[in-house]
C-alpha cells in the first residue's frame, strides 16, 4: 500500500475509534454480557503468581462473576464519564463471594459498571441477580483432576442446565490453552438473547485444559 493511502487509512481508523469512544455515555447501550470465569484456570495462569486470595486452597471457587458488561450491537462502552459516587469498600467486599476478590468488583465497576447508568449498589444487585439466574453445571465441580476437552462440551453443559439459553446466546473462550470463560448475552432486563456477531467468538482449540476445583 502506498504511503498516502496508508496515512488516509490510519487517519480514518483514528477518527472512527475516537468518535466511537466519544459516544460512550452512561446508560446508552443495547444489552449485557454476563462473563463467568472458571476460577481454577485463572489461578493456574495468573492468580497463583499474584498470590490472590481467590486461589487459596480453601476458597472453593468454580465459576465466578468476571463482570456484567454493557454492550452495543457492535462494540461496547467502557470507562464512561459518570458523576455517580464510587462504591464503598463494604460494597466491593460484599461481592467477593461471587467475584473472588473485592479488587475485581472495584475494577469492573470502574470499567463497565459506570456505563450501566446505575449507581454502584444497583449495578452490583443487578450483577448478582444475573449471576444467580444462571445454573452453573454441577458436573464440572465434580472433576478431581485436570482434563483436556473441547469447549463445545462446556457449552453443551450450560445449555442442558439452562434450557432458556440458546447456542447463539453464549460463547466459550479460551486463553493460554485453558478454558477461560463462558459469556452469556442478556437483555437489559436480564432475559436471554442472541449475542451480536462480535461477541460470538468461541474457542477454536480442538481441546483445552480444564482445571479441577482445588
């Protein structure tokens, strides 16, 4: 590509991303993604090295709430300007039972919660409600050793135990060779819905590591 064309392309991309960011306003979005992270995988990849209490031997975490993320039909808002009072330490600590740590609750509020248009208490209530509406397959907690499996088996387990979900309404992701997350698309009222194309990015590995609960 010639340099003038390259410069025009880069300028157009910069303009598009700047405009998209400028449009991020609290409460202006189309749907939510509920992200459930398999805690043993995160601990094996990152958490142990950080010394996270989420990875303590007696923590007993399986699927934890990574976040409830406002989404556009294309792309997503983040770090929206907001005059809402940040959550208190007590509020973030109260989310650690489903999020693993209070630090994650704080981080998710600042990046995603501020875009919900809710105050922090209402956002955390909504996130907990969304988490509790999804049945996390008990069979996955019964594994007593590390296994390798296709991500499709995780999807099938969630679909079996949550008949209101559809294959187009959730996606399973991988990272570092491990099963990472299940991401479930929900309306603003927390009803299941199909994911937009940019959210439907399933793990493409033929098999991935699935760590047992500690």
